[in-house]
């Protein structure tokens, strides 16, 4: 697809606020010529693409700033249009003056995500890759960065396009059958088609199953720290976050509500949540905190059950674990206050997923972090080419594809007409096309790119 824009847009590409340097980006047919009108230095319209030029930006005779101008001549740019990036001093006043100058010259302010939207419309990238740009900007850990980078470089798109190519072949053969309907001939081998669909469905199941992991890597692993009052939950949270986030006290019930923050461990973003102690209480405020704790446990991807090794019996621990298991979440047992009695750990021998620590003395914390990471299913990421689905929109399209292929198989089994089989295959192709943007609507594009920052 190629939909050239007739207007030229401008926006601040770096973060708002004062800084050492700011970058102002222009894209469109007049990006270079308009910049040349206000730039004093070389004639930019005679310079090669991908070159840098030092000079000044002036409004008439008034000097605004000394700048460095980067030129990207169409089609060799991010948007496939003429693109100019002006690096100026990061003064908010200077940025505003330069942008206002370009607006007076005939540009307009870019909308959210419009540079990337133009890149998509001009065929520089497909829709899945464009969405990955936003994920890459938002990535806050090594794993989320790797997943977004793989998708932006076309890893996910390549798999989807391969599926569509295989289906298009059979669709064309079945469509050909419709032209010879009166002669009752079959150009598409139904057995081969069924084999292909089984293979595609297997890949679709794999992609759909990857969403659970992809969503966790993209948004962080919600990890709830639970246990009885005074077990040391707040101390443990502070150690994991490496800051005094929660109030630590010997008085039971200090934490009345949940406290949470995020930290990266071995490239994975964890969202740790310290909760109110689990116990029966007549204090209405504390009771509300306990109820919220149970809600957080239900929403968590991982539960850390922290207990005082010196005051908890194996029977009590097993009862607590059985209660927590009803929510169906992975549980890591952490025996705290090991500094007061190393031998106490022996009485819990044989219990799965058990780690002994001393939160107050920071004993065995690295071992605990390793155990936390091991609870997250990251084995699939050892292969850096592994495709991980991170978007609910993609999940919905993959599910529609799977359902359409189920209908194809059902139709073949029942011996229905070629026209009906072709219709179901077209549905599958349409759903796959929604992912890459080969099939799209203005409303869909607006919804996707409105979530981008202005300037990207």
C-alpha cells in the first residue's frame, strides 16, 4: 500500500520539558524545503540523504538557536516521506519558537502516532510491526524489550504472512473450482488441505498459548506477598525493591492496605505487592485489608507465602497452602527469620518450592530471587527467534482464524460445496489480514495510533 500525504507535519520527538537537547521532527513533501527557508548554513535541498548539517534557525533576522539538522530524503526515511530532524537546545521556549515558526510556514502539528501511521500507510512496516514500536518505547525490562524488538523486526509478521500464503494457494484453487461448477471437478486436494489446516491450527494454538507469557513480560509479573501478621512481608518488600517503601513495625497489622512497586530481576519486570496479614480480626479497617489481600491473590500470577519459621508448624503451613491452592496460582514458600534458628528449616523438609531466608539480615536473598524467576515460564525465550503474542487484538484475530479453520474442516467432513469451503477460508484470511493490516478500517487505525505518543 502507498498513500502519500500532501501535508507536512511537525512535532517534538523527544520528551516534554527542559533538557540538554530536544529533537523536532518534520515529515511530508515540504519538510526539507520549509526547513531550508529558516535554516542558515548549507542549501538543504541540494544535500544528500542521511547527512548532518550545522547551522542556525532564524525567524527573519532573529536568531532562535544553533542547531544540527538531519536529512532523510524520500523514500529512504522512517515514514518513506522527506523527513527532517532538528536537534536544538532543550529549552521549552526554543522548542516552542521553532515549532510555531514551522506552523506559520504551513506545516501542521502531528497527531498522536502519526509518523508511525504514515510509515504503515506508506508500506514501510505492517500493522503488527507498527504496534511493536509502541511496545518497544514502553518496554521496561530486557525480556519485554526483546519481545517488542523481535515483533518490530517482523518475526511475528513473517509467521502470519506464511500462514496466509499457504491458505491463499488453496483458496485460489477452490475459487477456480467455482468457475467449473457444472463440470464437478476438484482442483484443490481436500486431503492436503486438511493436513495444512491441522498444521496451521497447531501453530495457532502455540501462538495463543504464548499470550499468557507475553502479557506478563509486557506488563510485569503481578507477585503478591502474603502471610500472617508480623511475618516480615514489609521488610521483604523493601529488600526486593531496594528502598524503604513499606513501614516496618513489630506491631501486628501495621499494613492495612496493599503497597506495590516494580523492579526488574534478571531481565523480567516483577510487580511486587505487599498485603495485609492474613488473620481473623475484629478491626474493621484491618478486616477490609485482609479481604483486599484475598482479591490480590486471585489476580496474581505468582504468590509468595512468607512465614515465621520459628512460630509456624508444618501442619499450620500445609493448611495455609491448601487454602491458597484453591485460587490456582503458583506458590513459593519462603521461611523467614532463619537467623534465629537454622535448624528449624529441617522440620519442613519435603515441602515443594521452599526457600529459607532472613529478611532482616538479608540472608539468602539472591537464592530467593532465583526461585522467584524460576516460577515464571521463560524457557521459551531462550530461543531469541521465538514468537510471543502480547496484544489482545492479535489474540482475537488468531481465535477468529482458528474458528474459521474449524469450520473448513467441518465442511470438508460433511462434503459441503466448494463455495462454502471457500467462504470459510476467506474468513480465516480476513482474520489473519487484520493482524498485519492487510485488512483494516479507519476506526481500527485510529484506535491503535491514538495510543502512541505525539512525535512517534
